[in-house]
């Protein structure tokens, strides 16, 4: 079985995905990490390499490669605007598509930044000084990517309700009947 986690940035795909994979004894893949490994560059460099369509094409190629692996897995997928390079390969009986959803306020509370070397950091002062901007960006992302997720057939919308990772994973396991393999 392959579980694909979708959602906007900072909703918790990586955190939830790692923990879920650990609990049900699946392999875990994070698309951002796979991009860095495959191209040998930071995400910052990747984002500034080409236009969005090109980057999404490359992401789609990596998703296709990962999904060809013969193993149970959880895959956290970076928000993608142009899914035409992978959307056909995610339609299968053994693939579960889940969109992790939360309110803009809850996503904002988890907002982190990264430097040019992809090191994560928290800057509460900066974040709070620019709260209105980030809240608008989060709302726009929820709307835009929600349409994309609907287009590619992500029917499972999982409300995280600002629950902690352990509780979210327990709820996912229960709701989708996910048992250790």
C-alpha cells in the first residue's frame, strides 16, 4: 500500500508522514528530501533553477520513480501546481490519497522558515510582524491547492483540528484502517 499525503506548506505532511510510517512500519519518503538527493542541490537552489512548470515536471518524475518501488510507503508530497506529470500513476487500488487540512490560523502557528542551506528556523518576531501577509498567502494556498488536489482525485480530506502529531496519526490509523504490515 502507498499512502500519499497532500496539503499546503506547513500543514504537517512531513511530521505526520514520518510518524505514521513509523507506527504502521512503512517506508517514508519526503518529496523535498528526494529532490535534494536526486539533484544534489538545496531546495532554495531548486526553486530558483527554472520556472514552476519545469520544477513540477521534475517533481512528477521523482514521484513516478518512488511509486514504482515495490514497498509499502508513506510519501509526503510538496504542493504542486502542475500535476500532469504524475496524476495518472496515483490512480490505483493500492494507493490512498489524503489531503491534510487545517485552518489558516493553525497552519500559521506552525510556520517555519529556511535559509539558503535549507536549515529550518523560527523567527517569531518577523512572522508576527508579517502575520497579515502570511495569513493571506496561506488562505490563497488552501484555495489554489485545494482545487488542484480535487482535480487529481484526492477525495480524503482529513481535518487535523490543530491536534498534536500523535493524535493526528492515531486518528488517521483509525479512520483509514491502517494496520502495521
